C-alpha cells in the first residue's frame, strides 16, 4: 500500500516533465532559426569574368642613350678667338664650334706663296736658256723640284690654317663645353661634347633562354617610368655571340625621339611578347585564394539583386603577367567573381554586393595593354569592404 501511494505522485511528475519536453524543444528550434535569420551578409565587391586576348611578355631593363655621341677636339693649337656654342644649345651640321688664332699660319702662307712665285719664274727662265743650249738639264730638273716642293709646302700650310676652324660634324645638342675665348688650345684637346638624341638607342642584355623571342626588325614596347608612358621601338641589332660570363646576348633597340622627351640616362623596361592566348579567362591574381592543396576562387550563386551566396570553386592557373593570371579550369566567362572581401567568406556564406565592377565600362579589353594607374581622386565606395 505504501508503494502504490508513492507511485501516484511520481507518475504525475513524469507526466509534467514529458509535457514540458516538446515545449522546450520548440523554443530551442525557434531560437536557432532566429539566429540563422539574423546572420548579416558580408559586404563584397564583384566583377564579371571575361574572355580576352592575353599576351605573355618578357621584360628587360635598359638605359636610354643618344644614337650618336662624340667628343669634338681642336685640330691645331693657338689662342681661341671664337667658341660660340653654349651648353644645351642645338647646333646644326657645319656650324662653327671653334676658331683659333691662325695669323702665324697666314703669314707663313704669304711667305710660301712669294717663294713659290720666285721659283716658278726662275724655272721658266732656265727652261728657255736650256732650249738655247745656255743651261744644263740638271739645272732645269733642280728648279723643277724646287717648284714642286714649294707647292707642297703651301698646300700643307693652307691645310694647317683650315684646321684652325672646327665645325659641327652632325646636328645635335652641346652636352658639355670645355674652352672659352681667350684660352689656349693644343691639338687634340676636347672642346665640346655633342649628342644626337633625335633617336634613342637602348642596349639591353637578353638571357640565352629568351633570345629566340627577339629578332632584328621586331617592334617592341619600351616603358619609361620617369615619363609614365610606353613608346614603340625597333630591334636593329642582335648579337651573334653569347657573352660567356653572363650567358646573355646584346640587343640594340632604336626609338624615335623627335619631341625630345626621352633624355639620355633615363631607365626603361623593354617589353617583348612571348606567347599569345586568344579567349583566355584572365582574372586578378589577388582575387584567388591559396588553399592547402589547391587554388580557389569565390563566385556568386543564388543572386537576387544585391544579395547572393559565396560559392567556392577550385581553379587551376597557367600563364601570368603582373597581377593578371590565366585560369585554365574552374572559371568561365560570365561568372561573377568576388574580388574584394573573398578572404572573409566560406562556401555558402551570404554576401551583399556593395560594388559591381561589371557595370563599369572596362578601361581595356585586352590584358596585353599596359595597366593604367587608378585616379587618386576616385570616389571611395560608400561602404568599406573588409
């Protein structure tokens, strides 16, 4: 009887607990559902994957040099009377660069002309006497030799006087000047340094493994960082023997420079095409993720207006150039690639698109073009992407 009285309250407690169980379970499921609904979508930027022509390139450093550079020297000694060309001035071929005092040479020429005239008159007189038998053939030959020697001496003196004037051998700029009027020069002393930079010469060294991609007559792009521009040059010379110490070949490239923007000494990068891939899937390298065993990318799925989900793709890559890389599998043209914020999401994460770059007009349709610098004054996005 005692055990049956205790069993009645115990059964009541069990009944109450069993009745409360389903209620507490419903509340837990409801709480979890509420938490799922309250997950805030991650802010991301996206861009459409496009198929384009991709050019793989090689780059070699070089330094701009004038097509011609020459140090002009004095040909005769003496006091400088004129040195009109100034540093930085453009001189044309044949313009006067130097004139030295040639008064001594002029006096010598006058003396030699007088001596030659006397010798010629005496030679004519002796020839007449010899014809009449009044002079010997030896006398005629002797005077004839004196006349020839006089002519040679006069010619030499005139050449010496001509050397007192130095003229520009080509049209160019005066890069340096070392003499001024009133100073004295000696034969062989440098007076000016001339450069012709109407065409720029670029000499680069190319490794043995890359020489097959360069031929004489090829057009190549040359980028000057100081000028922030890329110009076209032509390969005019390719070395025929490898430099044993470096296993490289010398290459010479000529670049037109009519406006004179390119200055000697400027550093440049020669860009040589290596291979071309048509309809390549090209994406920014920093839009890819480095997985433990594979490379990955995040694309959009289930998009509705500005809301979507992140979808993980395993990708394989091929050729690259700078920040551009060719994806050989895992992505196709038309996919919406998450380019910013992709490191903060996993497969299935809800995302909110704060910037869709596919709606912007592409600055360049081809990856072979030199990337343009972004405008520093470009308006920042209204919402920051982590």
